[in-house]
């Protein structure tokens, strides 16, 4: 699992590559937890290079969202494929996350 | 290719071989990207369940994964020699929970039920056999 990280307008952007499955969820989750523990309060996760997310990946996302909620920060997701969006709907996660279409919208929401 | 079968060891590190197998099967059968996506998710869920919950010890076992293209259906069959474990008995998550109380337990099986058209489980000759079927949309 490769994670591309950048900063824009005070927002930390993480762009994981490939799959957030049983194997990929571990490094992805470890990195997001580390960022939030290190004081990142404005985090955008851009999923445009992700082909699929399984329940292990949703667990990692849920942990990050809960931590960010406790830290009074903002966690935003963007760049989902239609298939990944469908999983968020099937899993009833759309109300638990702030979801944007594009990276620019995501940065605005995460600021 | 109408059928493909591989055996992996019951370790997470061996799971990427199933991802490669699905890619080959999808390409050979010219299946749609949405089907590719759904197969990746359900096979990951099934293997993760077996590897995480199916064994009391760290004893080595082989898990057989078979993909078949039968007429207008894709059939996924996964067989393991772990202890009796019927994933279909796992309850779905509490979808009304708030962010603070939401848990992920049961989500994998919920994805399998939602993405596939039919799921069946049997214990045969000391093995768990999970079969997942999905119709190919025209």
C-alpha cells in the first residue's frame, strides 16, 4: 500500500493507492491514526486511486472518523468510484462521513 | 476460461494471490468492472473471515478458491479445513448507530449478501464450503 501525502490550504491530503482490503487496511489505518495522533485536525482522504474497499478498510476509516470526532477535527472523503460509493450506501456509512466529489470540494469542507 | 481454481495457505500474506486470480478470470471472461469490483470485495471478506476466525491454532491449512462462469452466472466457491464456521449466521451491523457507537462487526457478510445474488454454506467431509453466486447483467 502506497500512500501519497500532500498539504493544501492547511489540509493534509492522503491519497492511498490500490486496494484498502485485508492487507492494505493495516498500513492505511496505521498512517491515518498516526496523523491524527500527531495533531492533524484537517484531513482529506482522496480515494480516486482505490479500486475497492472491504470491511477491513471500513474499520480503518471508522476508527479514523471516531478519533477525529473526539479531536474536534474534520475528516473528509473524496474521489470515490461509483462502486465504492455503493458500498458506503450498502453499509449505511454515508451519514457517518463527509463525502465530496472532487478534491477541491473536499479541501473546502475539510478546512 | 470457464473455470479457475487456486489454493492458498491460511495466511493473510497469501491473499494477494486471490486478487491476481480474480483479475485473470475477469479478463478472460470479459466481465464488467463492476463485477470485478464485487468479486474482489466478497472474496476478500470470505478469506478474511476464514483466516481470522476459522482456526483455533496457527496450524497450516489450504483454502481452495474456485471461480466458475456458468451460463449467465458467476459462481465463487471457497473451501477450507478450519473449524465449523458458517459466516451466514453472523448478524448484520447496527445500521442506526451513531458514529460513536457504530461497530464494523458483521459488515463483511452484509457486503457478501448485498453484492451477490445467492449465498450458501455447507459442511462437507470436514470442510466448510461457501458458495456465492451472481448473475451477469446483460
